[in-house]
C-alpha cells in the first residue's frame, strides 16, 4: 500500500485515539464529581474509594478530613435558607462555647441579615455557599467569580468582614476546574466526613435519630456537616456536643484546621 495512503488511514485513527484519551483525562480531572465517601463506623476512619476523586481534592488542598491523629472536630452548617432554627442553634453554640462555620447563600444573606451579623459577632466563620446555589462545575470561571463575589460583598457590608477563606460547593458537586477557580479567588473548598440525610424537612425523624446518626460516625479529624433547616439537628445539637466531649473530642474553629488528611 502506498505510504501516503497509509498515512491518510493511520493519522485520523491516531488523532481519534489521542482526542479520546485527552477527553477522558480532562473529564476525569474536571468531573463533575458528586461528593461522597465511605462513612465511618465503629471508630474506623471514613475513606474515598475513587483515588482520582481523592487526588482532585488533594491537588487543590480542599478539606475532607483534619488531623486524624487527634480527637478534633470541626462543626459546619449549610444555610441555604432559614427555617426558624438558626437562632436556637446559635444559642446552643454560645452556651456550649463552640465555634462553627456557616456556609451561606445569597438568599440567606438577603433574607436574614440579622442572623449573619450575629454569626460574625459571636465569632463564627461565615463561609461562601454561592449566591444562587447553581452547579458550579457546569458554569464558566466568570460566573463562578460572580457567584462568590456577590456573597462576599454582601457579607462584608453587613459585618465588616473583609475576606472569606472558605467555600462549599452547592450540593457537593465539584470539579478540579471549579476548585482551581475558587482557589484563585482565595478560597479553600470545604467538604465533610460526617453527614446524614438531614436536609429533607419533610423527613425529620426526631432528635434521637440525629444524635445517633452523628455520634455513630464520629472519628478524629472529623468535619461535620449539618443543615440548619433540620429540626432534628437543632433538638439534638446540645447532646451531640456534650456526647462528643465526653468521648474526649475537642471542637475547633475551621480556621484552626492545620493538618489535612486524604484517604
């Protein structure tokens, strides 16, 4: 077969293979990923089975676990909207002397300015959960910046807080590109290593269920995700804090998380 004819056949095949592989690598690196992990049971540490998934978090220094050699806990709340429970949550945190991180949306900031001000006044971290709660893995860098900046500006106007250091992707959907864009804006992505289905306000199962769901997953270096719309969480929160302390755990502010663990 003439050399020219062979090249006409082979080159398109090689190009197709290259594009296929490049697309696979790009998709693998960029996601989107829906955050998930193997939960802790009986004191065992949680883990992420997908090594590529874990490496994306590690590459961008996102938070999954703190120092798993120490009995430290980091309490975080997602505040997409207010369901009447955040004032009581803040009361409990104040009475128990616990600092938490609250990840707020634009809706929450505009609807509940007094609660945002109280969070800052009482020493809690206010994190960025985006302005309109979109899938940030599916939008461009400019939209990501707009989503982040609008929350930051509104919170600064309310509280005088000049910067935000932490963000949590809406619904836990992320990509490497998204984490990089947020990192370039000065944010660290914050995920979690303790969680349960607490966000469904029509499926509240009582304070004991919330208590057992959280306490059954506790482990050193845990980042706990709770949703402030949950009545169960609110009613169980004081017991959770007391129970964790009885087990020797210490609650720390997210800005004191120094050692990040990936596994």
